[in-house]
């Protein structure tokens, strides 16, 4: 009779743990959604995004460049992954892959790096241009005054 109403400390902990684990999983999902996380890229301490990919059947990596935006780095990774693995590659943006009419004949690390940097740089330039055209960011990118020049007297608007 007493066993029906009472449970041991271990059983209570087992009941509490799933609730805590669910809460932790929700927090992890929210953190993942806050930061943009793409395959094959990482962020440097100073804010630049870098891309690299591991060569198949080797321990070495191919350096794909450093970019201002995570999207550009992810697109560079996609270009390299597609060159290495073809249509079976797991991509960040599969809808943007341009299937070349003539595939790369030379699958060296240098040619893959060149192609990835070409794609990443193009996307980086477009992203930077798009960001500069936004009104809030345009105010931040205003010209800085030359501090070595003497200030010119302000004209009065009352004239």
C-alpha cells in the first residue's frame, strides 16, 4: 500500500530529467536559429567567415577563402562540394547550384579552390552591395570627416 503512493528519489529524478532535457533541447534549437549555421564554414574571432572542405579519402582540407558574410562562405563551400562529390553532395543552398555544361576536368585542390573563391567572392560582393543599399546601414557607412582639416563655418539657414 505504501509503495503505491511513494516513489524513491531515483524515480523522482527520472521523472524530472526528461522535462529538463526537453528544455535544454529547446534552448539549443533557439540558439541554432539565432546564429546562421551552414555546413563547411566557421566564424573567426574578429568576425570574418571562412570556408574549407575536407578532401575525399584524405585527412587534408582545401582552404576556400575568407568572406564578409556567412552566405558567401556557404556558397563557396557548395561550389567546392559539388565539384568534389557531384549531385550527391550535401549542400547549403542546393537551389543555387549551377550545373556547368563542361565539368571541371582538373579536380586538383587548386582548381577547386579557384572555382569556390570565384563563387564566394561574387556572392560576397552582391551581399555587401545589398547591405550597403539598406537605409539603416547606409547611415553607418557615411564618410568619416578628415580630422586634419580646419572646420568650415556653418552657414545659417535663416537667410
